[in-house]
C-alpha cells in the first residue's frame, strides 16, 4: 500500500488540524488552529496529514491521520516549552545537537491499525535527518495505551518516567536517535505532496 501524505505550511495546516481534531471525541481538549499557529510560528516545524478513501465512497479522499513535529531549543521562552526542556534536561542532550519534539498526532478511529501513523512518523524522520536533526522526543501518558504501543513499535525508547499520584496520569518521555541508516530501514511506501 502506498500512503498518501500531504505536507502543509503552518496556517493551512493549523486549520486542517482543527478540522481533523473534531473527529477525536475521546480527547476533551482539542487543538485549535490558533494554538497550533502560535506554537509553530518562528520555529522549524513539519505538519503532515495522511489521506485515505472513504470506505463507502472510495473516490473520495479524506484526512485520516496527522502528525506535527517541531524543533525545541535549550532556551525556550514559551512557558510550556520551557517546562518541557527542564524536564528533558536530565535525559536528552541538547549541546550541539538538534532536537525535534513530536508534539501532536493521531489517527481517526476507523483508519487505525492500517499503517498511517507509521507512514507519517517515517516521513517525519526522513525530513528530520535531511534537516540535520539528531533526536526526536515525545511525551505521552501511561493511560494512552495505543500511543505507547505505537511508539514502542516505532522503536522509541523510554528515557524518563514521571510518577503521578494517579499512575494512569504518569508521564512517559520517549525518544529515538535519528540517522540515515535508520531512514534506510523504513518500511512504508509514501507519496508526499506539498500543499
Ligand atoms: C496511536 C495511534 C496514533 C496509532 O495510529 P495508527 O495509524 O493506528 O498506527 P499504525 O497503524 O501506523 O501503527 C504503527 C505501529 O504501531 C502498532 N500499533 C498501533 N496501534 C497499536 C495498538 N493499539 N496496540 C499495539 N500496537 C499498535 C502497529 O502494529 C504498527 O506497528 P507495525 O508497523 O510494526 O505493524 C492511534 O491509535 C491514535 O490516534 N490513538 C489515539 C491518540 C492518542 O492516544 N493520543 C494521546 C496523546 S499522546
């Protein structure tokens, strides 16, 4: 199967994310376009979205999965990112290395388990290696079992665990070292269109 991926500039991508987030009823706090734009402006970032046919109307392609990654630097000013960097301080090395943060992403329920998230992740890794990034980090929670399973399968390693009183809410930080060799090992066939 060849995965169809669109790469978006920030403004259009932010609107597309707001649209696709409407389909993720399981998460109460959905990402809005303004938040995406505020986070990504003035930093290196990649917005990817996979499209696939509607099962009952195969001629119609719809967005089914998305992923946003962006650069993080050792001295961030945004409070959320500053907090993230502080938490990563003891498990990710920043000096002379380019670090990418895998911020948000998901696949619509009816299209899960079909490889869309792998395709987006592999595309983001290829982009990252071409751009000179050294490591991709991601934060999730104990209770996000699907995401933890997918990240493990995509060979992200746990680098930190932050215990919460409710263990389901404990944070799990995962990371993957990026290299050209790793990109050569990618499994998905993809066609990427720049919007
Ligand atoms: C996690 C999620 C993005 C995976 O998307 P997907 O498109 O179904 O993932 P893929 O089909 O590309 O699977 C990628 C890999 O992970 C594995 N995987 C995916 N979901 C899995 C699950 N629930 N259990 C075990 N393995 C799983 C797949 O087998 C695949 O590995 P393989 O290619 O070696 O076979 C999707 O389940 C989702 O959107 N979940 C909700 C999002 C979420 O939890 N957000 C929380 C905030 S962090």
